[in-house]
């Protein structure tokens, strides 16, 4: 194990804020002992988005706000430069969460990233899988599986599948469920080989029997933007290729998708509806009405409101890290 990496993970600077969206002991919030959402300090709009999205589901969670890692840390840990500085930061934030699971001996946990997009029926669908497979050790709630439409679709059984042995190009750090044993194994994998976090996911499937990918995905990600330069421009060949390889007949309307990063608050007019505002922003970006309407049809405009959008992309700070000091736990109800 890389002891230098471990020491840096232990000293990792973070802000941990507890968000209570449901004071009632719901089944989901009771079963999952800890939920983390990783957010970069500078990504205010993503923080506002997560606050808005999870409130709609009544999910209680801890948002883990992290800063970009120092160049000196990167140069110490990644002398070979096989991964970028931002990819190392992403890896360390996940490792901090995994270490927290192990230190606190949580029975299970879910780690989300702040670009996650949840299925409209996320909670009942998750509970259905959990009740049928209660001994889960690792579950990709949503996968970037580039072998799915060619091979892995054949492995799906009762909404779960295992990838073929030693498969490559299987990613998906935006939504991962862990048992304590699964967290321990994942932490060991990354602590012995520094890489971007969801590289070599096949290693956990090869060594932990109760590990699966769910399909249909319970969570996807907003692939039009990325803090680590993994985005795919909307309606590009890269996006089309991604959806054709990683899914079979994906219906984006099954998810509460919102491309808030494509919206511009300066274009908001006093009498705007959500529909008119979104259409204006998309057309301004795409300069094509057919493409504008195509993208609009993907969005959950029946779930989000114009007030939601104002709060997400406006001059708001729905979760304010400045009110808390580093390395502390606060609560916002």
C-alpha cells in the first residue's frame, strides 16, 4: 500500500455538511447508513443543483466539499504524470469517503458525485434491488460501460449484471454503493495503484462475488460537463457514440435530467416560464431550433421549476461552506 498517498488522504482538506431533507425515518434513509456527495469548492452551481435535486427525493446526505489539490501534492504522488492533477483530486476525494466509511465502521454507504442524474423512480427501484440482493458488496448504480451494447447486455438478469472477466472501459464513479467489505476492497485497489478513481473497476468484480452493475441504470451523469475534462459536447459524435455503446435504447426521460450548465441567468426575462427560458438559452447556444427542441425533450421540465433554476444558476449559495471552518461538520436542515 502507498503510505505516502494514505497520509495525504488522511490530511485531505474538506468541509463536511450534513443536509437533512426528511426528518422521518424513511426506509431508504434508514437502510443506507451514510450518503456522501462530493463537490468541488468552486462548483457553486453544482452544489445548488445537488441541494435542489436531493430535496425533491427526500434524501439525507453529507456533502463533502473539497478544494483542488496542490501542485506539490500532485508532483509528490504522481511523478510519472499518468493521470492529471484534477483526476488525482477526484481519486483522493473518493478515497477520503471510503476511509471515512472504514473508520466509522458503516454497514454500507453510497458515494455520489455532483454531476449525478437520478432515475425518476430511484428510491423504489433501489429498494427493490436491495431487498432481492441484501448481501450486496458493490453496486454501480450507473455505469459508463463501453462494452454494454456489444456484450454485457446479454448478462443482465433481474436488473443486475456482472461484466465479463477482465473487461476494460467500464467506469462510473458518479454513483457507487458499498458494503463495508466493498469499501475496504476499493480503498485497497486505489491505495496500491494511483490512477483516476474508476480505472480498473474490473478488479473489484473479479475479487468480490457480490458486486454488480444495475441495468437500467438508477443514475446517469451529466456528460456535457466535467471537472476533470471528461465531458462530451452535446449532440456531438462523442455523445452519440457514448450513448450507443453504453446503453440499449436509453430513454433520458426516465431521469430527472437538467442541463443547467447550458443555461444563462443573464438571459432570464421577467415574464419567463421555465419552458421559454430554457428554449431561449438552448437556441442561443445551438443556433438551431430542431436541435433546441430535441434537447428540450430530454429535460425534466415537469419536475424542476423556474424558481429552482433561478436558485441553481443565480447568485445564490444554498449550501454555504464559508459559514464553516475547514475540517468541521455542520448541519443544515
